[in-house]
């Protein structure tokens, strides 16, 4: 039944979007009672200066502190895409019946295109496929503009042609439609992701509303111009309530992070390396080019089926990718040992090596309390580079304190591989301390600052109420030590430095 | 010392001894590792009880009351301090015992009692 092409009744029986909605559909999609309260609460706050934030996320605009670790969805950026993709295989392998049903829904919706094509409605099938090929609301991919392009008519036709040119697909349809990457040129992972997102968009609307209610994220009335209706198998327009991207004024859909990977489980590179080269390629034979390989695959679909079955058997190895990966303890220890051995200054590019190692180490040490925003970020003039920037999620009492006291929405860390921190370094960091950084910054350097610099830092606090902490190699070592032993959180070392700083300030 | 204080002393000294051995082992392995909040809570409790027994006269350092959680004391910091407390407790005990019939006994309310105690370690006024 599962394999059978385009059975409308099957989809309706198992996975209409309404199955996942607890309340009445209109009520669920238009939850006005809580909207008024939430919007009223946040309208004024929305006006805060989020524009200055480096790599802003949508919760930054609403001033809602969220860590990526604590939420179930991938937090979207406002001005660029999330570099992850929805992998339908993760829905297939999930132990959740809901996820399995959604996978079935995606597959059936896709196979319906074949059903249309076989019935002679190829034009309609192509039109649906083109509309399904881009889902800007979820914002996955590598785009810096948050706007993607749909596939062209020719590519869509190449896909729908598969339903007639490959007998097995013609008979039973796809189980994993991401196999198309192995059959059609230019059908990339972002297409797989966007098509899957579009076919379950109705569910994602409900999911987004639910998550927004949970975290008090304001939602506004909006119109989804490209919503796939599971009942009519057509794209329609629907008025609903969703969070809005303040930059583009377009709706945002949230996607569970458990469905996301950097590359799909079934992908061309893996097929070529782990299957084709081992099982099909003869020794001494020239490697086929991409076009020849795809033609071969279309003519030998049974091989693709075998590859997919192997991937299905290896499903336990298929894991979602987190947006940020902490480095393992052994790697952290190696980095701190490298840092300790580096000379100060610029000898043999020691400064670059210091920055490189410290960036990776620090981003892992402070995770999940601080989400990494960007390294080597330029100032607006482009003249200066700020080394490390983290979102202040206010996830600990210390982070809340620096948010409240120093108005610090993002934390800037300046890395200095110098023999001795000097007044000029303090002044350089001091210049950054405005807008989203508030009046709080950190210098990461090799040795404790000399007394005169400590006095300057205290004087800066006395005069301008700016807080600059200086972390040295000893602090980094302690952070790495507790990262390994798990006795305390590495962020507590920064808190310790902050407490020491406040004790040194005049009362 | 009163009889109650002697009882409290014996309990606190044995607890400090246990903590000293435990944290000492950790310190030998990783002297710069931080002590977790759970351990620190009970170390501080025992140190506070010791402070009460020792009073201003016997306290190892006048400016030290207990460990601050946010200072993230390391295992070697804690071992060093526990050692100081153990020495000071021993000093207090040495000053409050007398040799009786074949053994040392606690001096309670200014008079030798029948509560036996170990030989003084090395501190004697």
C-alpha cells in the first residue's frame, strides 16, 4: 500500500494536517486570544535596536532569550539561511509515529505527481513540483538573501519523466524521493529539503504556532501564498498567524531540529563512494562523469534500490546534525596544549594560530550557555575586526546580570596573543562597547594583565561603568579542565573573573 | 570544653579527615580542577562547624570563613585549607587533654574526664 502511487484516500486516512491539530482547525490556526496579549506585550519592545546585532536570530528581534540547546526547533536567522536541510530519511527512521506519518504524507504527495503525469496531466504535475521546489518560510540552505529560486520547467519535467521512464517507479512510486538526486542532474539537497517542507507545511504551521505559544513569541496575521493542501493535492492560499521576519516582512516557519542534517542520508557523494566504486566500478575503468553516472542509474534503478535498502539497514547511524558541534574533550585538551606552547607575538604566524585555536576552543567551552554568533566580524566601517561574538541568551544568573547591568545583548571577545596586555588593547575593546555589546567585553590573552592595566580597567568602570574582563592562559586551562571533569561549567570561570572584577571595583 | 563540644569535636574532626582524604586524592590527580557545588556545600558545612569549635583563637586564618561557590576553588585549594583546619583542630584537642591512667583523657569543664582520646599529635602549649 505504502509504495502504491498517489492514493488520495490513503493520505487522507493517515496524515491530514488536521490529525496533528488538537483544537478546531480555524481555532488552531487563528489563536487570536493569546495573540492580542502577546503582541501587545511585545510591540514596543520590537522597536529595540536589534539591527546592530551580528547575525541576528528571530528571537533577538523580540528580545526573547532562547538557547539553541533548550528549544526543539532550529532558531532561524533574520538575514541569512540556516545551513541545514530537512532530511526526509530522519522522518522515516524516527521512532515517532507522527514523523513516520509525515514521511508517508511527503512520499504520497510526491508520488501523486507521477499519478498526474501518467493520467496525462503532466503540466499540472510540473506546476506543483515547481511550486514545491522552494520554501522560503523555513529558510534552509546557504543563501545570504533568504530568498531562493524555484526550479525551472526543464528540471521539473526531468523529474516527472522518471515516473514513465523507470518501470519500477512507474509501478510503485518512490519510498525515498531523495533518490532523485541520484537520477536527475541539478536536483540538489536543498530541493529535497524544500519539497519535503512544502508537502508538510500545514503541519509546520501548527508546529510553529505551538512553539510560539510555548516561548511567548509574537505571531501576526499573515497570508501563506504557497500552502500545500493535502486534501486537494494543490497549492492554495491560507490566512493564518505566524511569526514575521522584521527585515523581509515574510512569515517564518519553525522546523524541529531532529529532522535536520547538513547533507541528506541518501546523497550522490555517498552513493558514489560507498556503493558505486565498491560494487559497480571495474578496476582500471575510467570514472564516469556525472551525466553518464546519472544515465547509468536511471537505466539500472535496481542498483539504486539496493543502495537505498543498504542505507535503510544502516538507519541507526543516521543522526540529525546540530547547528553547533562542540569539539570533543581530547580535541579541547590538544588545543589548550597548542595554545600554551605558542610564542607570543606574530612569530611563525603564532597570532593566527592562537586565534584559530582559541576560537574553536572557546566556542565549545561556553556552549550551551552561550551560542556562538560569528568569528572575525568586521565593524560597520570595515576597518576593525572583532574576534569572537556570542549571543547573550541570559541562560545563567551571571549572563542575566551582565545583560541587566551592562545592557549586553551580545558578548564580544578580543583575542590578543601578546606578551603583555597594554592600555591600547583596552581602548580598542572599549571602542566596540556600544550598541548590542553594551558595556561589557572580554579580552582573551596569554598572561595576567599588569597592575597598571588592571587599574585602567577599574578606572574605566569608575568613569563610564564599562566592564572589561581579562582571561589568560590559566583561565583557559581551568575552563578546559572543568570541561573535561564536568565538575563545574566553563562559563563559571568567566563568572569567577567577573566576581573578582566587581570586588576590585570601588564601592 | 563541655561534653557536648567534645562530642561535636570528634564528629567534625572525623568528617574533616574524610573530606581531606577524599579531596586529597582528587587533588593528586588534578590539582587545578574545580570542586563541584555539591561537594563544596558539604565541605563548607563542615568548615562552619569547625569554625564554631575553634573560635577566633584557634581558627587557621581570620579572614577565611568558608569557600565561596563563585570563586571556584580547586581541589588543591580545598586540600590545603582542610589540612590547616585539621592541624588547628588537633591543636585545640592537644590543649584540652590530660594524661590519666595509661591513656589520655579529655579535660571537660576544667577537670579530667573519663572520655579517652588519642595521644596528642605534636601540638602542645
